[in-house]
């Protein structure tokens, strides 16, 4: 019998599927529902330093091959997010990854410290959204120096294993991955949304999203995400959560063969349903049976030329 038990930075997962940040991740009740439906771990929506309205609707629009979103990192006051996280940790039996962001390097450290007091299993720093910017007005994930500084700040201040979530919208993702690893990151999530992109309603001649531009997710971004994971795997030793366009077991296996230890699923939860996690796991097991694999380790990074 083959095994799909996984581990991520010392945390044991019953299977390699993880709910990605921002999808049904606001309340303890919805995270519990996702965990019960079969996810190996769940990630909260990114917790911010202060209440934030986000962008006015519409914030999501369907496009060929996925969706564009410009939610704008809406979140309740920090105390409210922390109290919901506390409830989540009580309700959810699988590992919980607390995603968070800050607007400055110091604020990343401040929020990390507050979140870690609640003791989630892992922390995920969202340095790849356009609202968490360095002094140049760019996301911290955009260059190796900013990514390294923010990783260092968080690692200096918390003990819980830290995942750094990277952006695909960069010239050289491998150099950024290497910089967060050297600053002490325990794992990497790759990737956040691609773009930004834009949709115009030709009847009204206006952009559809209130923010005009939004990040692209879903099956159309999978080849970009697979390439990012492949390049990251070549330069780091720490585990990788492969995220972007995963819809079924074959997609998950492809991401693992690129180098992902485990996979994150976002848009497919919205576009399909929450059984996606157990379906993906069953399809992985079936593939392993058919092809004679007994451990996930045999799949991870298998596409790299030796
Ligand atoms: C509606 C929506 C909200 C999101 N919110 C967050 C967020 O709060 N923090 C974060 O790190 N990523 C966020 N993401 C990005 C996803 O976690 C994921 O990285 C991305 O959607 C690619 O995976 P997918 O193609 O499986 O959706 C969001 C994505 C969507 C579609």
C-alpha cells in the first residue's frame, strides 16, 4: 500500500494537499469544513496589522482559464483576526498555517510575533501581494534584498516554522528563493497570483474590477507555477509548497515532479467544490498504484535531469 503522508518543515500532514490562503479562510467554521473534507492542512486568509476595507466590489471576475481577483487584502482588526485564529486552532484537527502580512519590514515582525502567540503550526508570510510594499513601493518578494530583510526580521522574532510566499511576477524567482532560504526561511510557497491582468466590459467600455487590475489564478497559470517551482527546486534545500492552477491529481503530481513537496489549492475550491482535496488524494494514490510508486518522495523533483 502506498503512502501519501507528508511533512512540511517538521509538521506532519496526513496528505500533501493544502488549502491556499484567501479562499474560504476567514472563519474557523469554514476552515474546519475544509479540513474535515480532506485537506492535509489549511491556510488562513492573510492576517493584517489593522482593519482594512479592501477594494469595493466587484473584486473577482471569471476569465478563460481561471479568475482575476483584486480583493485588496481586506481584513478585520488584528485582535479579531487573532481571536478567530484561536477558534480555528481549537476546531481544526489538521495543521493550520497562519498567513499574515505587514506594510513595512518591522510590521511583518510585529504581526508575526502577535500571530505566533496563538501558536499556529506554521506561519506563512505573504510578501507577494501588492499591498505589502518595500520603500520603493514594490512587494517585498520582488527583489532578493527586500525578501531577505523581511525574512530575517521575522526569523529574529518568532520560533514557529516560517514559510515565505513568493511572487511569480519577477525576472529571477530562483535568486529570491535562495535569499529567503539563506535568511532562515523554513519553507517556500510558490506562487501567488500572476499578473496583474485586466478585463474590460465592452458594453460599458469600463474595466470590470473596481481596482481595474487583478491577480490571475486558476488552471491557466499552472505552467508558470510549475516553471517557478522547478527553478526554485534547483537552488534550495527547504521544502516547497507548489501552488497555481491545481485542479486534479495529475496536476498535483506534475507540481511534485517539478519539485514541490506538497501542493496548495485555491481557485479549484471555488470553481469545483471542497471535495477537491480528497479527489486529488485519491487520484494521486491511483497514479502511484498504476506506476509503481510507493512513497511521495519518489515523485518529488523527478523531472529534473540528473
Ligand atoms: C480570491 C482570492 C483571494 C486570495 N487571497 C490571498 C491572500 O489573502 N493571501 C495570499 O497569500 N494569497 C491569496 N491568494 C492567492 C492564492 O493563495 C494562490 O496563491 C493563487 O490563487 C494561485 O493558486 P490557485 O490557482 O490554486 O488559485 C488569493 C487568491 C484568490 C483567488
